[in-house]
C-alpha cells in the first residue's frame, strides 16, 4: 500500500511543465520502482485542482469532472507501491480551508504520510511571466501599469497568491510537520539544465532513480515584441473572445500565442522598476518566513532574489517592429487556413458548439507547432489503422464462432424437437464461415 504521497502544488512558471514531462516519460520506470505518477492525464489533475478549489467553472463541465479529485485519491489508496507523486501547479491557488480539506481526504488513507512540495523561482522574473499568461486570456493592461494581484485575491491564478512560495507553503502545510513541507528553488540560468529535476527528486525521494531527462522543453513564452502585439490584439477582440475563458484558451493561448507567436521571437521581457521593487520585497519576506518555519529547502533560497533579465519593456517596442511581426502572423494564419481548406475542415463550427470550436482550434494549434507533432500524429493514425484491422479480424472470428455454435446447438437438440437432424445449420456454417 502507498506509504508516502508527494503533493507538488506549484508554483506556476517554476519549471512545472518540465518536471511533469519527466514524470510522464518515466511513468513505467517509476512504477517498476514502486512510485505512482498520479492521474492518467494532465486533464485529470486540472479538474482535480478545480474541485479542491471549488472553482465555479466546474458547473459548466460534465458531472463526472466533479469527481476528479476523489478519483485521484482512490488511485493513491489502491496503489500497491511504496510512494506516489501528484503534480499540478494550480493547486497553489487553494485557500487554507480548501487545502486542509484536501489533506484530510488524503489522511483518511490508512498509513499514508503526505509531503507537500512547492517549487519557486526568481520572483522578479515571475512578474512578466505572470503578466504574459494573463495576456493569453485577454488582458489589455500594459506591463508597466500592471502588478500581480495580492494573496487575498482567492480566484487569482497568476498573482502573489500562487507565486509567493511562503504563502503557498503556509496554506498547504498548516497541518503538517515542517519536515514534510518542501521548498524547491529553480536554479538561475546558466547552470546544469537538469539541476531542477535533481532538486525536485531529492524532495520526493526519487534521487536514487536513473530517469530519462531528455524530454525537451516547450516554448510557451513570448518575446517582448510578440507580447506587446498580443496585448494590442486583445484590445480589438469581439465577443466571445473578449470574455469567454474557454474561447480565449483555444484561440488566444493555444492557436495564436503558443501556436504562432511563441515561435517568432524570444527577446526576454524586462521587469519594470516598481514591480521589481515589489518582487524584491516579497522575495525577502518569503526567504525569512521559510527559514523561520523550518521547512525543508532543496536548492538555494537566494535563487528567489528578484532580478530583471530583459533590457526592454513592452512599452519600448516600436510600431515598425510590431508591423514586421504582424506580417509574419498573418502569413502563418493564412497558411493554416489554406491547410484547413485543403484537408476539408474549412467549415467553421457553430458559435454555440463549444466542443466543435475546441476540436477545430486544437487541430490548428497542433499543426502550428511543426513537423514533430505531425510525425507523431501520423504514427498514431497508423496505430489506429492497425487496431481497426485487429477489431475487424476479431469480429470475423466472432461471427464464425457464432455460426459454429448454431451447428452445435442443432446437433444436440432432442429428437422429439425435430426428429432427424436436418443439417441446415451445418450447411450455413460451411457457406458463411469457412
């Protein structure tokens, strides 16, 4: 039975996607070592976090999604191995009562010891990252005029509520011994790319396992020019793109930001002086609180010290630069639209068909990320074809067995039900099955 669960609750933009990819790629190896990667997919974990946080958006999803957290708890309960790891960054937005309730659900598993893991990075760099994530959901405010919402904003997924590691650890670790609360710092740029995994593995007692670390890193960040372009696009959005989160996720984030803009430029965004000063204050306070609480630290708390990596702010971007990027975006969108038309998917789904919108936009986003995804798509299609052939063969065998069963049934009929056996079923079997 499971003895230990390592619950990685965030923070967002602290290398969480990389860590989750390492866990997923090594799922089989970890299972062989007695470690469960909790959740069959990232969607399972997303919905589980929404349940824990009492997210009102759950009401718009199928009823089964509201049981997502309980299903993950049941997975942990039924796992015969020694430990389990559950990782999703937006658990970090939970309030203290919500976190305590989730931990109580886990405490009901006999003999289970829960460890909470919080990852965090340079908080000065976290500010423009958080602003950029809000752009993908329609934010129109300039970075120079934007500050992360305070911890008191319970519905804020991109603010100090999720980015301040001390606040997250305090809410999630309120009922746990200090040794079972772990703070993992993201190493600064320029070191070993695998160092973040080594620190995380130490926190989760996975450091003695030789895992595959060549998982690639997705580029979901935008350059300074591309970010300013997206902000200006947001100012011209019609409904429902202006206010519907699901529409924004499909079209702004997946199709435009990740599918096109992320591949056009990578000039890092600077942190405005006022925001850098605030981030420095949060970082200094967080380091003091982490030391005072006695939580286990993996890495160096100085990695949290606020800095600004970029030299330019979005307000410094010239109109000529925006024009150049806009031309590239238009060309990329035209290429995608043509590909849709050629492949026979040009019809736009009805506005009220949200699932159709997601399917179509998902297709666009997948095509935009390049040949690697297309190759994987082709491989999956080949596998589907092979599976369909296996199903057809199985269906044919089933029909033959059914026909043979008719023969056997007729042969064993009592004589009073038909006298001599007519052989009708036998002739049918020879004709149709042999």
